[in-house]
């Protein structure tokens, strides 16, 4: 499972935002932020953990979750690649439009 799949669901994105802003939290603290069952949040935490977007450590009977910022490198790399591709396309289009405008001579034939 990859970070893209894990973050496709809005509640999972919200979990990541909460952990990124507030730091390490227990499953109960995370669950308290939502209007769904703790079991539903537990499933979201599992998906995020399997995608390595969050990390979990056990402390006695508690499970403490933390955001893994390194997991965003894959998404950041993809976004940079897409931006570079589109910028290149726009640059070529701009050049083609400029070249095309210059070749018309600026007037119309009668």
C-alpha cells in the first residue's frame, strides 16, 4: 500500500493533519477528534501505518501514533515531476504561439 492510497480518504488525511500539528497522540486522543466509532478510526490508523505515513509504538496498554514526514517524499516527488512536466508543456506552447504570431506578418491578405 502506498501513501497515495492511504491519503485518498478524507478522514485519513485529517488524522495525518492532526498528528502533524499536535505531535504524538494515543489512539483514543485521535478517535476523540472524530464523530465515528473508535473501531473505524482504528482501521484508518492501520491503513496509514501500513503505508508508513504514520508510526506506532506501544507504551504499556496504549498505542501512541506519530506522523512520519519522510512518507511525504514520494508525494512531493510526484508533485514536482508533474509541475515540471506542465511547465515544460506551457513553455513549448508559449514558444509555439510566439513563433506562430511572428510568422503571420501581423496583417491579413485581401
